[in-house]
C-alpha cells in the first residue's frame, strides 16, 4: 500500500513539473532575453497655453522602426484610454511614434529607447484635419530604345497634402520583368517592382529611378507601363503616370557594292595594289623578258 501511494505521488509531481516547464519561456543556450523598456505618455489637446489641455481618448498610437535604412515597419500599436494615457513595451532602439485622432492633425516624433530607462512622452494634438494627396511627375513619359538596350528613367513623387506621408510606388505592364525600381540592380526575373518613400513632409519631393533593360530578341513595337503612387495613411489617395517604350527595329548593316570595294579598303590597300602591279610590270619588262631580233 505504501509503495502504491509513493508511486502515485511521484506521477503527480512529475505531471505538475511538466505543466510548469511548459509555461516557461524558451530561451536558447547562451541567448539573452532582449531588455524591454516602457514607452508611456498622455495625449492632450493643444490649447495655446502652458496649462495641460483636455485629454484625447481613443487616439491611435503607432510605433514604427527603421532598421538598417529599410522602409518603416509597424512593430506595435495601441490606443489611449479615457484619460488620454497609453503604454507600450519595446526593445532598445530608435522608433517613430505617430498619433492620429479624429479632428486633430497627425503627430509624429522620433524617439530613442535606452537600456534600463523607461521613456515618458507627453503629446499635444493640434485641432484640425489632415489632408493627404500625392503628385507623380511627369504625367506621361515616352522613350525610344533598341533591342538589347538599357535606359534609366526618373520619376518624382511630391507630397501635395498638408502633413507628412509615406508612399508605395509600383509599376505594372505586360513586360514588367524588364524593369527594376529604386535600384540599379536587377534580378534574373526582373524587379523589384515597387519602391517605398518614407515620411515625406508636406511639399516634399523624392526622385525614383526606373531601370529598363530590353531583351535582344524583342519584337519592334510600343510597350506601355503604368506607375502608381499610393498614400500609406490614406489608401484611397493615388496618382498614376504612363510610360510608353518604343522598341525600334534593328536595320541590317549595308553590304558594300563591288565598285565601292577600293574606297572601303582605304588608302593602304590602294598603295599595296599599286606596289604589286608595279612589281609585276617590272618583271615582265626585265632583261629576261626581251626577245632577240
């Protein structure tokens, strides 16, 4: 009886330990858990005085990061509570905080999260409405190229809204593998076919290169592409431009006529012919070629 009770206790203890272990975070040997620091603050309405304004509840708070010069990407998102307070936890690094609320202009600021230091940021929202707009120039582009040729075209993205915005610029067309955007390198199957423009201030501009390489066996004709710029914060805001690529036929090289052979060969060949002809004439007229009377 005693041995049976001990066995039951051992089984229960092993089962309990298994449950506890399953809830522990998995950390690889020698790997440190990244330190998390708190980012908190209160969002209030700007009233033009030093006194704190009314809290802004329900404001959207976006946390973005830009690692290694890559386009911004969301890493966290939250909302303010009834008192305008928000709180998120992030690893050490540099982040862009964006706050949006109905009836207020968008707020944006870059902050640094340091090790063992919580960050508190109090945000004042300015009443008003943001407008988002974009202009893609030129409106139409045409160019001529021969099979096997390459060309670099440049487009300009302009933020025509009244607040900062980001844009995704993409290209479409039947021969889209011919192109790459934003980079001089091109993959084996073409691309990349889109390019990101991050945090362009109002009235700000950004240039984008479109690299086109036409295959050697391309048939002559017109090839049309469409380039689209779309607002990141308002997906309904877009602008488009067209790119028409005219591929010319390659004319065969002309074959020189028979009477054009001497001019085609040039002066050295002509002198050589005169020298050979003179040598043959001297040989015929030499002493060995005279006949006795």
